[in-house]
């Protein structure tokens, strides 16, 4: 309950949830794996999914964290949100040049 999801070529990762810092990978064959643990708990936060990474933001417990994970686990912490968020929407937009629009001053690596 309250987890985030990230679809990859390997399957769908279920990330965090109530009272857990675990992940599960659900594959097309139905196999469930626990590929990595989260550095921080993630409950009713947001996931911005990319092909090779996922950015998790906010979550219950008044957190303003923004954290990057890949299929091996934690990659890095990004600058915090200005205010804590939970049950919030997040995502990105593709502009008319078919490029991802983003705040380059904060997320210039993505």
C-alpha cells in the first residue's frame, strides 16, 4: 500500500510502501525478486520513471527528499524539494523538439 511503480525492460518494480524499505521486481514470468533495499522509506511519494533510473520525491512523514535509484539500488540524493510533499503528482513533459523539458539548473544530469 502506498508504493510507487517503475516499469523497465526487466519488469515492474514495486518501490517502498507502508512500513517498508524494500522493492520487488515483478517479471513477465511471474517471478518476484527483491532486487535492492531503499536508502530511505518511501510511502505515498512520487516516482519519475526513466528507462535506466527512477527519481523518487517526497512521501509521508513530511519528507522533501529527492533520491535517484537504478536497478542496482541507490545512486544519489538530489537537492530537496522546497516544501515537503506526499500523495503528489510528478512527471515530465516532452517539448516540440521531442526533448524532455526540465529545470536544468537543478537536474542538469537528467
